[in-house]
C-alpha cells in the first residue's frame, strides 16, 4: 500500500435482503484528486459513500485513510473521528440558524472564535456579506457554497459528495462546480463524487469509476473510459450509439459497410459492432461528396432519410437502411436537414468502431 494514498477501499461488500448492493469494490484516491463514482440509480454508489463516511458498515472489506485502517471486520471508527466531510444533494442547512451559525456548527470553541472562523470560510466563497442571513434568503448556488465551507470547517482529508449539484439551475451549475473543485483542490482534499450524469463526471473527474450492479466495471481517466469502453453497456452509458450485427469468420466480421477486424473472437461468434452517432459520415452519392469530408472512408451503404432535426450545435438525422431496414442515426455539426425520403450514403470510420461479443465483452 502506497503511503501517498489518501483513501483506499479494499474489496468492500455490503448485502441487503440477500442482494450484493456493493460487491468487491476496491478504489484508491490521492490527495487533491477528484474521483467520480458514476453509474445509474440503484447501482450502489451512495451505499459506498455511506460505508466510507461510517454511517453504514460493510459486511466485508477494509477502508484506509492515509494508510491507517478506519473500518474493517474487527474495527469500526466512529464517523466523527474519520476526518471525512460529506455534502448532500439537498445541502442539509439548518433553516433556524443564520449562515455563519451553519458554517460554525461543527467548529469547537467559544462563540467569538466560531464566528471568526466562519467569517474566514465565508470570505473564501464571497459570502461574507450574507453571514447574518438565514438559508431561505440565499439562492441555490449560495446555499451550495455555504454547505461546502461548512463541510470544510474541520479541514477534512476527504470530501464525499452525493450529487450535490443536481438541485442547481443549469445556468449556475457549471460555474458552481468549477468553483467548488478549485477550493477543494486548493485544500489538497481527496474528493469522491457520486453522480449518474456522464457529462458531469467527464467535466469534473481526474478519474472515473463506472459502477453497475454493485461492481466497478471500469475505472480510469475520462478520456480512456470514454474511448476504450470495456463493453457495449459502458459505451452506451456515455452516449447514444448505433449497433450493427455480424458473425466472425477468419477474424473478420462482414457487414454492409465492409469487413471489420474482430481479433480475439472465435469463428462463428455473433458480434455487435458499435459506433457513436457523431462518427457516421453522410455522403450525397457513392463518390463521397458529403458534408464531413475528413472522415475515414469505408464501404458506403445507402439509406432513406426518415427525419432530420436541428439540435442547436448539431443536426440529428435518422435513416432506414436499404440492406436490412434497420434504423441508424447520425449527428452532423451545424445545420444539415435533408428531406424525408431522400436516399443518402453512409460510411463508418474503422478506428471509431468497437466489436463486442453478444455477451458484451470488449475485445481490442
């Protein structure tokens, strides 16, 4: 175990009603690192946070902070002794206490000392002028900042955040998230953030741990998790995808778009070939005179436009393919709105496709 690790989870398991809610979860986080525990509702993310915070206890496994055991089979440190902060989705401010009193609540000392420390913390987030107001008088973003500095009041080594930005207005969310992370990184705090939104994880995380059915199925830098998905379900969690089916013969999968390499798959294996909507090239004819001429050429397959819609930064076009009547979708930058019924030609760059066996295991 490295001495530089701030938080280490070893093989955590938690069972409820005969079900493995958290199943053999292991994770390491360094000081100043932001890790996003990402996954759909009910996958075990929040339970994992509760185990780390100490408000629930694992059935198996160990939790370490700075190399010291804080929870294991024969030892369970109380939550208040763990040097771990927790930010909730609803901020959990006390409505009957003024802003400074909320921030000072976890601080030990006399009233004057507590107020001075609260002033210092509120000044960090530009809320010193609000210190004598009550929480109901603050905006959602201001309440979030109060909750943040209250959690930082005891200088926790680790901050656990359970979807703390989901209640904010979309116009404020990005700025508040960035400001929050800047403060936490400046304090060298290790952050474990729970979210079900891939875009939020990609924006915030140094590392993403993707969780499904109580298991971490993939972890790594956002770029790597997005561009090297371990299975089809992982790929689809981050964006809409198209899927075409084939069967492997001689390490090749034959399709209407040409042959795809399928190393590692035995002959006769049924496979899905998955690709994202933005990687489809649309051509006006077989000769490749289309709106996205930089895409790699492949074998062109024709389809009839079903509908096209302008989505703001790009256009979404849906096709019914001639060769098998399947539906494929493509996104094209800016405005591209072909009329329904028009025949166009589609190609798919080979380096943007992933071949998965039907059991969803990824092969590179």
